[in-house]
C-alpha cells in the first residue's frame, strides 16, 4: 500500500470551496482509479486546515493518479486557494491497528 497525505492550510473565505473540490476529487478518484483504495477528506477543529489521505495499491497506482486529468485539475483549483500545501508520501505502512469492538 502507498499512502499520501496532503495538508492544505486555507484562508477562512476559501474553506468551503476547497472542501467541495476535495470531496469531488475523492469521489472521482474512487470512481475512476482502480488503484485508489480509499480517499478521505478531514477538516481540523479550527476548520482552516484540510487533510486529504489517499491510499493506493502501490506506488505505480499513485503515479497513475498523479498523471490523471482530474488530479491535474484538482491541483490547479486547490493550489490557487491554499495558503500552504504540504504533501507527505509514505511507501511503507509500519503498523495498522484493527478496530476493536
């Protein structure tokens, strides 16, 4: 599995638009990319930071994701509105803790 975390710091007047773009992007990734296993959009408690977490089958699936038209469009839309963008790529899952009921 290949996990990518994108942290977007967003001005208050752009949060709603960036959130909408992130949710649409997550939907497109899951609908069109066989290698995209999950895509989550989180918002911090102060609502000015969004964290997108994409999980891909492997690194080549992530590179296919990066090369897609919808990802290029998302990057242009969001980069214009985000004050900062940090991307963290992790090729190795060190530990996964299953849910315990």
